[in-house]
C-alpha cells in the first residue's frame, strides 16, 4: 500500500474509548492520533494501553496514518506507553511537550534500544514557550522526525494569553515553528479549535492555517473532518490552472523559450514546482477517497 502523505485532517482519538477506536476505522480523516496522554485519566492509563494495542493489532484503519501520543518519557506512564507503542507499530509516535533536541534524541535512542520497527517516525508536539524558542534545533534533532504538531491550547495557557479569532497572541510562535519545519522539509499540523458550536470560527481558523502554510489541522471531533479536508486541499480551479502551468512550461521548453505566460501571469520555475506539488497531493487525496468507498 502506498504511504499516505496527505495530512489535512488529523483527529485525536482517546485510546481508552473502545467505541471511538472502532468508529475511527470508518472516518474520512487522513491521520488518527491515538491519545494516551491528555485524553486518558490516570486510572485508565493501563487499560487504555491494552485496548489500543488490541485495536491496532486487529487493524482495519486502511490508508490512514496511525500515530500514538504517549505521555512524556520522564512521567510515571511514559516508559510503559513507549513499550506498548512499539509493540503496536504505528506510523509515528507523538512526543508531547518537547522543549529541546535532546528530548527527541532520547526518544530515538530508547526506540532503538527497544527494537522499534525502523518505519516508525517521530512527531513532535510543539506547545511550550521554550519549545518555540528551540524550534529550529528540535526540527533538526533526528532524521526520524516527519511532522510538527502545534499544541496551541497549552501554548496559550503558558503564555498567559487569550484565544482570539486571528490568534495574534501566538502568531509569532506559529511562524517560528513553520520556518523550522519547512527548513527541515517536514510537515506541520495546526492546533485544535475547541468550540464545536462555533462553526464559523472553526472555518476561519482552518482558512488562516491553510493561508499560513500548514499542511492540515488537528481535530477533536469527527464533525470537524469534512471542513478541514475541504479547506486544506486545492479547489478544482486551482488544479486546472496548475495543469495549464505545467503544460505551458513544457511547451515553452520544447520551443526553447525562457518566458512562460499563462492567463496573463508570468510563470517561473517556482510556480511549476508548486503546480506539480498540488497535483500530486490531489492524486493522493483522490486515491484515498476511492479506498474509502
């Protein structure tokens, strides 16, 4: 099976909820984060691990990327979480509250010592002020890192800031992490939107994240999936224009011409590269949608 490289909708699922684990098999989310951290009460940590391991061994999640968020390694639950995560063999392990490169490298070392499958990647939860200031070092800490995940709720709390529509209190933090992720060529997923009743605010948050350059959005409820999937993909008009760009560029090269103009717009190599990226992403999305039918 081809690896899913599209991460428009990344849904948190509580690992302690058997119904949620079953429901996840039929949801049109691109990625599933099975949460052993915030979504699981201390008294349920052990039973949640067993339930999650059974569910992932049973399979049935199709093309969706499967990520397990463990508790911090230094916590009383972190080591057991990691052992179960390695046995479950997800696509990635999400480490929360990363503040420096050494935390990532410790996870990488412990994964190797426990005999983790080499396909398991590391996702980094970026959610503290210190983590924002160390974003560049964290992004380059390990070749296993494939994504940043913004933990905007914890970040707003730690900054003693407020949740606002345009997210101005954390815009610098978002930008720093975006720069670090793109510099290392890894994906970056925007934070959650907590108010399930505010559909307009949620849509605006998705649009802002898309415009800033995020690959997708983390979600707290299945009802948020369709909007994220729609916003974090190209519209038909954009894909049609991308095809025109690629065709015009090819024809210009065949004629030995350096200047390409499409619908009155000067086209450069960067536009051609972006057009190819958008069309490749659309192809993966279409394939995944067909697999869900």
